[in-house]
C-alpha cells in the first residue's frame, strides 16, 4: 500500500548533502553533551542491540545524516534523530553534525518528530496514540487536524487513540510487540474490560492469529460458547490460568518479559533478552 504524504515532510528541514548547501542550511558540529532529548519525543522504546549495531557503524563510518535540534536553555533540544544521538554517545563521539532550526511552537516540534518516526515506521501503535493524545489535549488540535498533519486518515487516528482505553497490561504487551494492532482491534471490539482481559490471555497463551482473535471476540460478544479454533486447540481455561500464574512468577524472578504457551499439559516458555549481557544475567539466574 503506498504511503500517504506526511505533514510537510523532512525534505524542507534536511540539507541536500552538497557542501555549499550544507553550510547555508545551518549544519554544524555540536558537542554531544550539549544536546538533550525532547520531552515531546513520541518514541519511548529504543532497542539496545540495534543501538549498539548503529554505534559500531558510526565508529567505522561516522554519522552520515545530521540530527535536527533547536536552541534551548543554553544548549540544544533534540527534535529529530534521538536514536542516532544515543548511538553516537555509545560510539564515543564528542560532536555530531546537526541542523539548528527555530520552531514556532511545541505543536510544530511534535509534528516534525511524528512525521520522522512515522516515515521510518519507528513507532509502535501506543507511542502513536500517546502522541496523538498530546496534540489533541495539550495543544488543542482536533482529530481532523491531527490526521491532516501526520498523514493518517481520521478513522486511523480515532482507532489508534482507542488503544489508550485498553488495560495497562495489554498496552504493555502492545509496546513490547507481543500483541499486534490487529489483535488490539479484536480486543477493542469487546465492550467490557473483563472480556478483553480473558481474550488477551488466550491470545498470549494459545498464540491466536488475528483472524482467530476476531472470531473469538465475535463469539464472546454474542454470548456464544467458545469452540476449538482452526488449530484444534481446546477452550479449557485451566491452561490459561496456569500459564498466567507461571508467567508472573518467572517475570518476577528473571526481571524480563516471559510468555508461557500451554495446552493439555504441554507447551513452551519464551524468555526475552535485550543484549548478550542480559542473556548472561538470565542464564546465571536459571543455573544458579
């Protein structure tokens, strides 16, 4: 599906790469320590493994694309390029190339940051929802204005905002990438929180596809008893209850995301780690 035009785009902010044009556009080397992340940054999660890979690339080739900053409190506030800035710090750079721009308002700052992240597909749905909420509640934009500025249809904006009504535990799994937007829409089709949590547990423990989750949500909404899904799994909730209890216990012990998939007394345990050091830490806990 072709991408929609997003806001005013980044082409107007970034230099073309020609030295003379770079000089005129305001690209300069700025000390890394003089730059601070923006409180308006919509992206909340940064993959440490990917940051380290980018840092290694920067050590070898340097930082090719400048970040975008604005003057703030005697230093600079980072508008676009926080991942590059974090990786540059890991790489030990003292300065990084930056485009220094003045922005008229916080709304313009957030719009540019949103556009950049959406173009790179860097935001998870909850980060998008939080950014849309800020534009509406703090900056007074309507949903129609938000959709026009960030290149999303109004229904897309409205559906994304609805994610903020889900249980915090479900939101956490969406942020972690364990529940997709399609699963989230199936959950939102249920009007009460208890039903949402029940289906959410089944999605995690039984690995329901989006289509299976949608079918289960329809049957729950209509008050019909569940049936075996397309994979032949039963509807016994005892497996789900046990898996949920074990997940909670392992999460507390290991200090990381854990998923337990169980059916008829069989299944598997998935343990997340975010770096080789984190993996070693988990192995030490397990092996004693």
